[in-house]
C-alpha cells in the first residue's frame, strides 16, 4: 500500500483537535500507518533523567497522527490534495497533485 506521504513533506491536518493546522512530516511509520508532524498533536510525557534529558521531568513532544487524518499540501497551488502517481514516457513514477496536475517531486 502506497501512503503517498514522505518525510519532509508539508501536510495539512483534516480531522481532530488540530484540524486545519499545517506542519512538516518528521517521520513516517508505514507499518502502523502513522506520521509524526512537527508541532502537531503535542503530548506531555513524564521522563526520568537520561542522556538526552539530563533534567528529566515533564517533556512536551509530538505524538503520531494516523495517515488518514492528513493530506499533502501541494507546493505549487498550496492546497490540501490527494496524491496521484503518474508514469512518464521514460518509465519514471512521480507523485502529482490531483488539483493542479503538477509534479510534486
């Protein structure tokens, strides 16, 4: 199953408490169909002190969002859009915007 969203893509949240917000994808978990979006779905987590968090305490971090709750934001037309896969004459596959028909990458 092709998810159509990759790391570093700009996405728009379409449902839930963060609806309408835009962010950049930090990570994609293909097994669980989840994406981690920058500054979206912030949770508070109690952490013990460790190498990364020497102080410990309550840490705010991003939680994953299900892939069905996000849409790719087209860099050309800047609208939230579904992704279509088109095959060029040379045999290369490219992601395209379904609204403006422009190649995304």
